[in-house]
C-alpha cells in the first residue's frame, strides 16, 4: 500500500454515512461533517463527546494534583499526637469522600455514554468520537485514581474510628482510676 493510500485508509477508517449524500469523517482532533439537510445532530453528538473529554481531563488533572496533597495531609494527620487526631482524620476523609462523589458522578455519566441517543447511527458516531478522543483511557485513569482515593478514605475512616476507640478506652480507664482513688480517699470506706 502506498504512503498516500495508507493515510487515506486511516482517515476513512472512521467515516460514517446515514444517507447516500451525507458524510462524517472523524479524526482525533477534527471532524468533517457534510450534511446537506442542515441537520445538526451529528455535530451535537460530537460536541457532547468533546465536552465529556474536557470534563474528564479536568478531573484527571484535579486528581493528579490532589494525590500528592492527599499523601502530605495524611502524613501530617498521622504525625499529630493530639487528642484531636481522630477529628483530623475524619475531616480529611470527608474531604476525600466529597471529591470521590463529585468525580464518580461524572464518570458514571461517561460510562452511560451510549444512552445519549436511541439512534444507532448517532450512537456509532458518538462511540467512535469517544474512542478517538481516548475518553475510555482517560476514564480508566480517573477510575484508577479514584480507587486510590477511595482506599485512602477507607483507611482514614478506619484509623479515625480506631483513634476514637482508643480515646474512649483511655477515658474509661481514667474514670475507673478516678473512682478507685476517690473511694480510697473517702474516710471510713473500709
């Protein structure tokens, strides 16, 4: 296959047509749409795919920035020796949970992408656009980072619960010691 022929084959690999006189050709950075009837459905579907790409890129960057900060905050909370360390863990866990919930909402929308339209043709164009824009790979990256944050959230929650339990145990022991001391200090108890 000649060099020009190979390029043409690659370009037309993602070409779609509903009627005999329309044409959609997609590449990773461009789309050619010839629609003699003036219908904007194909352009709208490609725009939705592009919007999802932008949203996923935003969350991917947000998570990339958040992971190192999260590790630093976890280390700070672990080094805290105060009685309020459990609260720090709980506060950090709540912040992470909010981020996970927000990001998961978007990724679920992307995962349900094929439900954008009941039209098989538009669904094919939409799926092809998502694939060319590498939305599934980006979605996988976001999911992996969310899994790390979810695991960290679970560990923080468990550690906060453990610290609370330790505080309760210390409080109970102190109350018992106080009760024993008070009973020994009361005259005539024996």
